[in-house]
C-alpha cells in the first residue's frame, strides 16, 4: 500500500499523518517486529545512562515537541 492509494491522506495535515503513524505503529504486534542487536544494545546503554541522570528523561510530549521544533512542523 502506498500513500497514493489513499486519496484522503494526500490532503491530511502533518499532525494528522503523525497521529496515523502512531496508530498504525500501535497496531503492530511487538513479537512481529525484529529488533537488531545493535538497537537493543543502544537502548540498554541509554537506559543505564538514565539511571545515572534521571532528569535527562523526556516525556513523550516533550520529545514530540522537540522533534517538531527541529523539523519546523
């Protein structure tokens, strides 16, 4: 399936598309996604880093706001 297969999505706003991406991602069973070992190692490194400095953690809303600010969305 491609974006051009769904005409309504072509005129959707960026926020609407991001919401759809979130919804689609949530619908994928976790066991069906293969996670590379390098990604698991990086995640473990970051979790360990947060254990040392918990104030570095962002809420999902803060993370999205930062990404939007960086990308200009």
